[in-house]
């Protein structure tokens, strides 16, 4: 299937028929992309790895000659874009060259198309005056059966009464089934209430990159990739889109182990799961039930070297969390309730779609990786009041806290150390005497040379300040008039 935007001025350019790549770029890349993945971020049908291009060459030749009308499904996604006929513009040898190029590029491996074959197909369909529809062309030239979305999928069924996901490793399955459809389904459960299910199989990422997952369930469910939790629907409630959860994970190209867990309490039952490459729009279902509603992601990123701010509900902190996404792929959430930084991480910042689309409810999790929860308690003993924050020209924040008659300024900016991203924090206080500020809790504190290790992910370097550990917490002593600097780096 080829779509072409034909410009009269370009038609006059001299081209060699055998130069399929140049012809494709001229006539087809405006819609299908130079890389065959669909132009404008995948808004047009992809040709890379597409069965529409491979297989019986007559299918692709007929589409180029006469065009395509109406809805069409390609690689699990639906498109409804008119494909104009090219038979009156392109000669047989150029159509053959374009198709031969498409059938041997971007992972496609199919035999070349000859000019004689195009000529014969043109003659056989000379009476056709209107574009093909998907139903018409696939009746003549069917696509091969699609591969199951999850290979080697095995389901297990458990009986029990739960209002949250149980530890299935401690339970004995009552039934084990091969799911030949490769889709998450509760049809083989044998129950409508008080049961749980797990599914395990192989999910193939076609290329390396960030992948998004969307999960919804009645009642609770969880999806894990290679043992790492990606999304979870907690507690009990309906599967109406309002409880659905999104998650993201970076995957290398190839096969990854997927595990899905689910339980049903009382009432209706159901589970829906979909995924997609973060750079390509359109969800692909991994279940026999489609996700209701749903939102396209709105990734927030620093713009023109300036940090970006997110002020909606954020998972893992208090309701007045202030998210800052810095250039250099380092991120921070500061709690105005606890007057303290509570989350830092690397990679992507936030997906704003939950709160920016139809005013969605609930907390949004950080979009990146290496998330470290520094603390979840007030940073200062006694009464402390958050007094706001200011941004410098680069968008770097300075948070202000009043502790009694003293003011503490807490400034943050991105940095690098040995080529790796860091966060640099500078603390100053005015008036009064020394202050003790909570730096971290529930993280093992260990000295290693000049650095302090917090947990298994984070390393701290301090300047004009020393950390002390007591009662499972790490504190820093602030002296009025002297700036203390902490550099956070990920191991």
C-alpha cells in the first residue's frame, strides 16, 4: 500500500526507473516516511515490516494503480486516509522499482517486482475506475494470519476471596491453560466471582525504545515486564476507564517476559491491556477486551534549555507536590506540605495527559526511571511554613521555607559528573542558629570514600556540610550565612 503526494513541479524531474529509493522518496515518503514508519510521527500507515507490502505482489500493485478508500488496518492500528491512484501518473517500470525497494527495505524481505508483472496487472484491472476498499483487496489477496501479540502465553486460575492482589506465588493454581490467541482473556476462568488469574508469555519489542502500557480492570490487576512493575490497578471497582493506569518502560529490541496478574471480587469482571511505542501513536491491544476511553500521552519536556514545571497530583508525594523537569534528563518533586524534596529520578519527566485531558483524576507517576523516594516526612522539626518558590532565567527553582524567624532557601539545578547527569542542591539559611534538615529516610546510609551512598541507587557529595545518620534517617546541619551544597548522582 503506497500513498503519494504528487506535485506537478516534481513530475518534470528526470528520474531513472531503476532507482527505487529515489522514486520512493519523491512520490511516497511524504506520507509513509523516508524510514517507512509513517510520516508525521506515524500518522500514516507504516510500510516497515508490513504484510501489506510483503507477500503477494499483486495486492500492492493494484493499490498503487487504483488507490485505496475507507478504513484500513495496518500493524494492529486503524487508519482512514484516502490513497490516490497512481496508475495514470507512474509508468510500469517506476511502479516496479518503488515496490521492489519497499519490499526489500526496513526489515521487509520479499522478492522484487518486475515491470512485466506490473504491466500484466494493469491490463487485467483496466476496467476498474474506483479505488479499492480493504474488504475487496483482501478478499482477492488475503494477508497472512497475524502472529499472536503475546507468544507462548500460559494462563493460571486461582480461587479465593481478595480485595487486593494476592501473592500468587504462595497459591496453587486450579487450572493451567495455553492461550493460543496470545491475548489476555478471562474466558477460561470458569468463574465469575472470587477468583484470580495470572498470564505469562513472551512479548517482542520490534525496536529499542520507550514503550507505554495502559491497564484497566474490574477489579484489580498488575502488569510486569522482565520482573519490573509497569502499571497496576489497585483495590476494587469498575472497568470504565476511570480507574485505568498508564505506565512506561524502556525496552531493548527483542523478546521480553510479560506477566499479568488479576483478581475478581464481586460484581462485574474484566481486564484490558494495550501497549505502544512511545514515539508512534495508536494503541495495540494485548487483551480480548479493548481499553475504554483512554488518553494519548502528553510528554512534558524542557523547552529551549529551560526547565519545565508540573503542578498536578504526583504519585509518591503529597497533594502539593511541585514537579521540575530539568534539561539533561534529571527530575525533582518538591513537597510544599513537607517543605522537602521527596522524589528525584532520571530520564523522561511527566506524562500530563491524565490531568490535562478532561481533567482526569488520580496521581500521575514519574515517566522516567531510577526513581528514588528521598523522604515522606517534614524536613524540619517544629513549625515550618512553605513560602513559595522562584525560577531563575533557566527555570531552575529556589524554594523558600520559614522556620520560626529563620528563612531557608533551597536551590536546585542540573549538572554532570563523569559524563553522567546529576542534581545540584544548594541550601542557605538566614538569622537564628543552626538548623537540622532531613535529607533522606528509609534509605540505607553508607560512607564510601568522599561520597555518601543512599540506598542502592544514589550517591551524594557534600560541600561545607556533613551528613549524620540517626534513627534510620539522614540529616544535614545548616549554619546561618554558610551555603551547603549536595550533589546527587545515580550509581
